[in-house]
C-alpha cells in the first residue's frame, strides 16, 4: 500500500482511498481530500510529524497518522 506519508516532496498523487473513521473522513472531504482528487506534497516537517499538501489552490497540513490513512497513486 502506498500512502500519502510515504510520498516525497514534490510528488503529485491521486487519492485512491481514505481508510479513516467517519469524522476524520468527513473533515478531509471538506478540504477536498477525497477519492479521485489530485494533490501535491509540498513539505514534510522535521521527523515527519506533519506533512503539507496542496490541493487545488488550498494548502493544508496533516498529521502523520492522518496522512498514513490516505492511499495514493502517482500521477
């Protein structure tokens, strides 16, 4: 399984599946992170505790444990 946390800086990916519980999944969807969405990895915080992504024109930061739940494939 290739998840968002394993992607390197500059990587452009498409979301395949979100393996999160309902509340987190709904929060991610509200940011536009949903199946089929394309996003770019902008930065990893030191120690990979957070990851910054760009989806459309929005930039958001996710915790490592959240990013790990998002299955992706490179575009």
